[in-house]
C-alpha cells in the first residue's frame, strides 16, 4: 500500500492536473502473451507470470498503460527487463469479469511509447478463483440461474476458466462494461476482441497440476500435451496456443475426464457421463458425412468437454464446446454435434456466417432426420426471438444494425440461420454448397464478399434480398392471402387466381400451398416489401384452401396466412 501511494503521487506530479485520472483504458492493446500458469486446485489458486507486449493504439505517444485482471487476483510485480515499474492498483467495477470488478494496475512506463509502437513488460499476479456470479446476482438474476451461467472456478475436482467476458485470468485493457446498461458488455467485448484479433497467446501449465492420474487439462486453443500423469513427474508442461481470430475467448478446463475419441470428434466426459459421451461420439460419426457434404473436410476433430452441473449453460469457442453431457436420448445431442462439426470444418470471422451457418446446419440435420417439417419447426422456434423488437421498425435498424456486421447474438444466430435457409431455398443446395466451398476467410475483407461469392453461383438477381436481409435490418415480412378465386376450365380443371400481399418491411420468396381434395400444389413467389403479387395456378380438382409461408420465412404474424376458398 505504501508503494501504491508513492506511485499515486508520482503520477500526480507527472500530470499535474485532474486530467491525470481521465485514463484512456483502451490506449494500449496487448499483441502478445507468453504466460506460465500455476494452478493449485486444492487451494483454488492461480499464479501467473510471464511477458506481454503492449501496443499503443492511439494517435499520440502514451506513457500510462492500464492492465486489468479479475478482482479476485492481485498484481505482484510489473517490470521492464530488470527494472521494476511504478504502478498503482485499484478496483475497477466492470461486468467483463464474473466478479463484477477488475484489479486494475495503472502502470507508468519508463518512456513514452509512440503511436503504433510496442513495449514488452514482465508481469506476475496471483489469487483464487471461486465460483462467483456477483455481476449477475446484483442485477437481480436468481442465484441458481446465475451460477449456471457463470460456472467458472478452480475447484479441487473441476477447474474451468473462460477468458475475457467471463474471467479476466489474463490481463486485458477495457473501458467499463455494465450489464444493467443494454449492450455495453457486448460492445466492450466486441471492441476488445477486435483489438485483439491478431493476438498471439501462449500459456504453459507446468505439470502435474493434480496427483490424480485421470486429470486432463483441455484448452480451447491448440494444445501440445493433453494428459499429465503423476507417475511421470518429468512430464513436460502442457502448452496452449490461442489464436485470437479463431478462438476469441481463450479458455481451459482441468478435470478428471474419460476420453471417447472418433475421427470426427473427441469427447471428454466426467465419470458419471460415460454413456452420454459414447452417444455424442456415435452421433458425430453419423452426422459427419452430412456436414462434410455441405462444408468440406474437417480442419480438426471437434472437441466437447463435459461440465458437472446438468443445467450449466453451454459455451463454445472455436471448434471447442463445453457442455454438460446430458441424457444420451436427448435430441439436443445431434444438434450440438452438427453445430460443432461445422465449426471444426468451416471458419469465418463474421458472426452471421460463422454462427449462422453452424445453426443452419442444425436445421439441415433435422431435415435429414425428420423431413422438411422437422427443420421448419426448428426455424419457427428461433423466429420467436426476432419478432418483438423487429416489428418496431427504424429503431431496430439503429440499435442492432445490418446482419453482415452485427455482433447481436439473436441476429447472428437465429436470424442468420433463417437467412441461410431462405438463400438455400432461393438458389438451391448445389449452388449454396459451391458458394460455401469457394468462401475464403482470408479474402473476406468487406461485408459484400460473401454476397458476391453467393451471387457468383446463381443467375438470380439477389440484390433486393441482400438489401432487405443483410445490408440493412429492414425488419420482417408479413404475408397474407389478399384474394383468391377459382374458375373451372373446359378441361375440368380449375384456374385459381391468387393475390398475395406483403404488408411487412422486408421482401422474401415464400411458398404458397394450394390444397384440393386429391392433393396439394406448392408455388414459390417473390413478394417484395409493402407490395402485392397476383399469379395463377391450375389445379386438377376444386381448390379448398391456400396457405402462404410454411414457416421457412420469418414473419411478423403467422396467424393470418390461411385462406379458405368459397365454392367457385
Ligand atoms: Zn457456434
């Protein structure tokens, strides 16, 4: 504390004015981490030391750097070479960490770092990481729900730490994130991930962490050693390398795991979930051919790590999924596996592509299992999330933005899935598969890249669709059958004239089913926003009912879509 006060005075002398404390917390990014992490499960303790590289992201020279770690950890030393650096520490309230606060070090660098310049420092910090859902309970989340969301901790039998956004187990530098203020946590995290997109992070875990011979350390990044045995005391440290682009939330888990391995997947299960692990593995082998057909060969095997609490919220980073391995009969297994197989095969930095396609694959999987109605049920379930806010028009556009650049989870998961499904209906399986195969993440430098890749595979003009669904958030369509009448023809068939109206704010191609006594016919029609379309269909028997939209197009109101025909 004496040291801290001295540093504080030193800072004041430097700045001389109150502007001293208008700190730019995001002035420096961290471009490189080289950390050694000691985990002591018995003591719930984490000790870290290593080197990080700071980069000045501002236009002006900077001498003060902010470094933040979880509030349950304490800074021990910050130095440059053999020179101790002056720093003061303080608690900084922010919901980017599960404890709702950060231990912040305000570091005075030995010299000003020019704009874009970098500087290496050595750091050391330590503390305990216990289950802590303060950030959620203080905004009123019930304790149990909060604990199932923020399940990170170091326990004797299970240690799991997810990175920034959950536990700041490595230093970060961010402005305040507040869960009670709309999307600020989201915005702060998105900014952090963007600044860190080229980061290199290497973390060594000197082993053995535990004296159990089934203890496995798993990390979401690339890993050079996975099992550490006590009977091999010379076993080298497990090393995890995280790539900020592919793995935005560096995470690791340490537990007594059994391993079920197949070519397409490796499942790490707790002792009580061995049967479920087999179910995941065999589901993966069954689904892998379908995913390969759509997304090409796997880059790596998918990985699933078990969580002890059955209600724990699943978490994914890159090809890795942490989830409680549930009842082997659960329908969710196939969905989880399909999703993760896509992530281990296909990659994009754009959430609407990366996550949208992984969810789209779930619908394709359900279609394979239960036919189109099974997939449509799934799509409809997800459309619920899009309705209440989307129908409010312009304000939505301002708050959530275009799908191509959104970081809003509902949009890049649910809405993107529906958009991919509509695109598939618009251009067909073969063309969409070709588009996916020709997508190169390293060439995706502008938001129009994927739409161009798709357009190259079809003769159809999709500009209107991209405009309504990708480049803007125009809300949703709302279809109804405006009018329909049938006339008998000389050949004893019926000519039906139908007018479909879209009173919504986005256009779509929508299926129209016409039912008659002996069967039904489906026509697909393109109805732009705020417009109507009249077309004719010949039916072999008297048409009885018309239904617009089978659920494949997200829509504001699905209750006004049926139309009963009067006797012609
Ligand atoms: Zn995903």
